């Protein structure tokens, strides 16, 4: 059971990195204006990092959302990241990402990893 819990935490970390990649790729693919491509490719992941650090990171302290707010926040941000993969023209990656997010969130709930 401990190996499943550890695997779910590892999957959560990988999905968080993939979320940042989704925002970066979608930002870059969103326009033809070079300076805006770069700004969005850096800015969107930075905004996600800020939101995660304030409300979802384990070290957020008293600001960290409690259940069910934390689950709602994760569903929302991962949902937007899935849409970002689609918007960037990466439908296959969006599908895989979305399925893995559902598996991870179910594991988070089952193993009480919140």
C-alpha cells in the first residue's frame, strides 16, 4: 500500500510539471506576435506557480486550502491545463493528461493525501 501512495505522490508531481508545460506551450502557440508569445509562455506558468504556492502547496501554511476547497482548486487548475493542451493543438497529450489527473485525484482522495 505504501508503494501505491508513493506512486500517487510521484504522479502528482509529474502532473504539476506537465501543467506548467501546458500553460507554457499554450501561451507560445496562442499568437503570432513574438514578444507576446514569449510573455505568455513565461507568464502563464508563473501565474500558475503563484496560485499553487498560495493555495495548494504543502508549505502554504495557513493559506493552504482545506478539503473540499483544495480538491475544487486542483480540479479547476488541472481542467484549465487540460484545455490549454487542447488549445495548443495537443489533443492526444490533453487526453492522456486528463485521464492521469482523474486517476491522481481519485488516489489523493482514497489515500487521504491532502
